[in-house]
């Protein structure tokens, strides 16, 4: 799938996929939101607002209130690509979230996921 298609997808369509992946492994919606808040600076209320609006996935990340400076320490492979080597800045932000959700689903503690 090309980047533009990913960016144009609705945040409201992607969010349930993220939560389902985590919840299937026994994690909670609150933990998913905590990860998103940590990464983007959005509050839980702002995430809810985004879910009830036509915001695209790309715009969700581009309009993030405060990207966490520690996100640059996120390393690992998502979809066969090392997140730290992704050159497209917006796709890298999206893949950071994918990596954090993967770690959540794998049972890592929130301390290890968020305190890098």
C-alpha cells in the first residue's frame, strides 16, 4: 500500500484496528490511549474528538499537539521495515505507533514501552 493511501485513511477506521490488536492480547483500551497520548501529545478527549470527526490518519499525526521527543528512540521492525530507517517523516510517525502497539500486544510493560 502506498503512503498516500495510508495518510488518506480515516483515523476512525484505523483506531479500532489498533485497539483490537491490543485487546486480543489482553491489553486495554486505556493502555492503547496512553500509548497514543504519550507519542502524540493528544489527550484522551482529543482522541475521542478525532474519532468522531472526518480526520485522516495523516492529519491526525501532522496535527499532533506535541510529538514526544523520546519517540526517536523507538527501534525495531514493523511490516518488515526498521522504523528507525524510514525516511518519510509522516510514515515514520505512523510506524512508531504501530511498533508501540505491537510491543503492547506482546505483553511488554507500559514502563518499558513508554520510558525510553
